[in-house]
């Protein structure tokens, strides 16, 4: 219902929707967003060139890797899947 209302309001606007994005960025920005598995963290730094000089993305699963390293030593092999699934990993997110 909310999406339909938003689309109806957009259709009532006059003129095209335009987003002006500068071709050269300068400065830095951070963003923290709550995701289903925890907090996502984004950091971007730019020095006026067409591409950012630094981009850092930290996913919730990546933050949980140190906990896994402490959980696994000494447990039985059959318990490894249960230990890993207890942190609800998203391995494709960790590989970013």
C-alpha cells in the first residue's frame, strides 16, 4: 500500500525527476545501516578525482569472524555447522 501511494504521488509531479551527481567528488562520507544480520558500515573518501580513493564496506558477518575463531577450537567436527550457523553467516557479504 505504501509503495502504491508513493508511485501515485510521483506520477502527480510536474517535469522530469533529476538527480544531479557531481562528476568529481571531494571529501569523505560514512553511513551505518541496520541490516537483518547486524550493522552495515560504509566509508567513502574522495580527493577530487573521478573515482573514490578509498571505499570500505564492513558487513555483519565479517564482524563475527573473530567470534568464530574462538568458538571452533576444541569442539567436535559434527558441531562445527551448528557453531557457524549460530551467527547466521552470509559468506558472500564477507567476500566483498
